[in-house]
């Protein structure tokens, strides 16, 4: 992160990157919306917001992947459990299959979302 940013700007960067609206950020920092708007026009401030957003999205993706892996391991353990009756195992398997049917793999969805973010960042829309 750039050392050119003051403390309020750094806080604003983290709040914006976390998904807070500009009006909320301005209110929390007790600054005018116009001030925040001016900050957003400064290239190193906007770069800091974009870089921080990318870091946050990557961390969220990693967390979701880890939760999915742990969940799948628990399901496998339940299906291998000899003390669990066959009907309960079948119910677990059917629920898992029905949940996953027609859904993109979590990592594919997350990667698409992150790729779209990176694309938009480097090739902004022209209106």
C-alpha cells in the first residue's frame, strides 16, 4: 500500500474495498462526500482501493475453498462410517448430489468473479 496516504485515507481504502458505500465511508470518517470523491480521483488512492479489494476477494475465495474441502471430508467420513445406517448414508449422498446439481464449481465461480474484477480494473467501461 502506498505511503502517500494519510490515516483517514487508509481507513477509507479498507472500508471501500470491503464493500462499504462511499456515503457510509464519508459518514464514518466524518468527512464530506466530496472529499472522498476527490480522493477517489487520485490514482494512488484508487490503486490502493483496487489492490486491497483484490486481496480481500482472494482471501474470501481461499476461505470458501477451505470450508468446501472440510465439508466434503466430513461427508466422506459420514459415508464411510460403518455405524451409520444405509438410509442415513443415502440421504446424505442424495442431499449432496442435489445441492451440487447444476452449480458451477465454487472455485470456477470465484475465479470468474475475480477475473471479471481484474478485467474491469484494467479495461474500465467507457460510457
